């Protein structure tokens, strides 16, 4: 690998680290939660105006859910005085992100496939919510991954049946919004239904967003956010991806019955109209992208925002990004250039290989750069998940360069064949291009960083 390639790789890693720093859960909580003059104060927005919410709560019950739950909960617990902090609290995160704490009840659960530990934890969430009384606050800390971490299937659906549907959706190519629509309607907790258990106690939610449009009802499937989707939408999504006929009879019956009898429908906006005053968005993919752009400019890069809402099939988006880069190159670049994107692509599984959306995008970009002859000899492309996990692999994603394609070929593999088989992890391991960070303790979707060197 040339010194210039190594330099570009170092810059890409630095920029990714800057994106993670902007999504630091502990700092984000501290920026929105404080205790002053004997009162807990929460920074929030109402009609796009920032203000501090503060009421005379006699007790605060904490529910933290998601991949960033530990860091968010530790920060909140340090801010809330012991006299106000209830012993009825729970912190639910994936096993990789568990952090020891002598003062918090932390539970590990399965992700991306729900498990029995998550089911038990979800029931404890409901117990805590139901114990909360008038003049008490349930402070909910949400981050990405919560949908899988706290499964609470509606009767008569079993956890195994919920797991089966979840796996079908993950392999179907359905968007995160579509996936969460289905999840919400098979759950007794999601889609605002936690609020039903909290009332008449008060509630406020701090959210670290892992979705590209910051749709509050999508993040962790919105347990404290009213939901405008319906069981009819759920049926249409399942049929759209040819999953309907594969479902257990219990789920078919529930969906069909609930379209006519909305007993099990999620909480609707007209049932809790002021919910936005009780929610604070404390971090997002867009915030991380903007910080990367700022840092790249300090590194004397020319910067371009490709997309802050990247979605679609990973391998198709890789080609579109390459064409965008080619257009910029053709216009003439005279200094190092950074093209930044963020969001969450999808992968439709047609093969039997191992990988994730970021690895698939990186492999597809490598192939496209070779096929369409990207018009610079030095470039690096990094695509990775901010949670440190890309699909069912140990990698966060991948970082490829202008020599990656040849490294794969020299290791006796055909990159295009491996892409077709959805086996990006194996191909990128052969070229030594896997990007491994370990669990990061945060989650604001994915970041893409393409660096171009004109000389």
C-alpha cells in the first residue's frame, strides 16, 4: 500500500471518529439534562423554539433502551440526585455494549434477533411504567436497536414467531421504516403503547436518532411516540415483499382481525397530541455528518455533502456515489476532496454469503471504480455503521482503496461473484479491507466517507 493511500486511510478514520464524537451519548444527555435550584430541567423544543422543561416531579423513573442505553443512562444517573432517582429503573442494551455500573439495573438482550432476555426486559419496562404515579416522571432514553432489544409480542403471537417475522424482514430488502411499521403492530409496547402504561404519570423522552429522517415514531419503533401507520399498512408491506404467505397463522389472524376491530392498534396522534413537547432529539446522523464536514475542512479538504438521507439498495447506491464523484473530478479538482454521506441502505439477500450493507456498498464501489475507471489514481472509500456492527459480522463496515480490487483478484477471487453471493465480508477480508471498531456505545446509522486525491 502506497504512503499516499495510507495517508488517505488515516484521514478517513479520523473523519469517522469525528462523526462518532458528535454522537457521544453521554455528552448529548448532559447537553439536554441538568439539575439546578432543586429541580430537574430538560432542554427541548416547542414550535421550533428551545426551552427548558421543568416541573416539580417527586420521583424520576428511568427507562433506557437501545445500543447507547448504557452511556445515556450513566450520564442521566450522574445528573439526577439520589433523592429523586427511583430504584424502579431499567437499562436494556445489546450484549456487546453492556457497561458495568454499581447503581444501574443493566440487562443485555439480543440484537438484531430478539431473544428471551429482551422479552423479560420488555415486561419489566411495562412494570416500571405502571408503577409510576401522578407527579412522577418516567424519563425514557431511546437509541437505535430498541426494536429488537425489547420484544413484547401481542397475544397470541409467540417470541419465536416474532423472531421469524423479524428475520424475514431483515432479508427482504424492506426499509427500516417499513420494518418498524410491522414490528409496531405485532407489539404491545411499540408505536406509543408504552405511554398507555405510563399515564397518568408524566413522561419525557431523550432520543439519539439512528434513522435518516429523524422520524421519531421510527426510532426504536417509537414506544413513546404516537403512530400514524395502521394494520392495513402492515399487511400491505408484508404482501409487497412476498412475506404474507410465509407467516404463522397467529399473525395472519391478528392482522386481519385488527383491520376491522382496532383494539390492538397503536397509539394515534390524536390520542396524545402534545407528545412533541415531551421529546428531545439529542443526536442524529445529520449532526455527525455536519461535524465530519467541519473537521475535513480543517484538514484542508474540499468538501461535498452527497446525501444526508442515503437509502436504497447498497450496491446501487455505490454506483450512484461513484458517478457523483466522477462528475466532480471531471469538473476539475486541485486539492484533496471529501465526499460525505450518511443514512441507511438496504440489502436484498439473494446469495448465501456473509456481510452487511456497508461491506456490500464498499465492495460494490470497488467493482464500480474498476469497471467505470474512476478518474483519480488515489482514493479511499469508508462505509461503516456508527454502532460498530455491520450485519451479522464483527466488522463495522469496510474501507477500500484504488488497489483493493487487484488485491482481491490476486487472492484468487472474483469480486463480482462474491457480490452476487452477498459475500462481501469474505471478499473484503481477503483484501484486508474490513473496518473493525468493536461496539462503540452509540448508534446514529451509517457514515460514508469518500476521499479523492488529485495527484
